[in-house]
């Protein structure tokens, strides 16, 4: 939280694009998003994506396996 009305989210997204072959390795992207609260609600006022190096097979869980931790 930067201020009461501004929040920065930073995370690693691991995903496969729609239409990708099932055996295609997942893509990884570091994402930073700045959100600001206005009278109408929260608005994403800035976003930046940076491609991450591919992960080894052991680092990325199978897309069909969900963690419930």
C-alpha cells in the first residue's frame, strides 16, 4: 500500500496462451500494476510487464494441478 487510495501489486504470472499446444511450456511474466481508488472505484493507472526466463519443469506445477494452501 503506497497511500490509502494507491496500491502497487507486483507478482509473477505463469500462464499458457489460449490455443497453445498442451505440451507447450508455460510463459512467465513479472508484472507491476499501480491501482488508484477514485469515486467510481479502483482503476489500474499503470502496468508494466517484463518477460521472465523460462522455468524448469520442476518449478512450474502442472496446469491441471491446483494448490489449495
